[in-house]
C-alpha cells in the first residue's frame, strides 16, 4: 500500500522549524497523520527534521494533499515515482 501512495508523491524540502506534525497539519489538515508521513519517508521522530527532502503522498488515509498550501504551484512539481 505504501508503494501505491508514493507512486505520484509530491517532493517537499523542509524549512527550519518544520515537524512532521506541522507538515501534515498544513498540507493535509490533520496532524494525526504524521506517523504515516514519517513511514513514507522512513522517519520515526516527528521533531527536528533539519533540512531534508520529503515526499508528500497525494493521499494519506483518504486525506488529499492541499496543493494551495504549497509554496510553488502544483503544476511546477515533478512527479516522483518510487517503486
């Protein structure tokens, strides 16, 4: 299932102060999804991410990503396919 979620994931570079909780609240409207985002990126600690490149699945547990909350318009993202 995880592989299917990442098939058309959107890349996201974290910024200082970002946490998995904050990212899932911002882009999915539900901070409780942080562990799923962590699993998708092989991150277990939701705090102190530093500057890393994440993949944001377009759908986490039925919750669609909110492209209007990305800094760059969605049409400018390259789709990243992960086997």
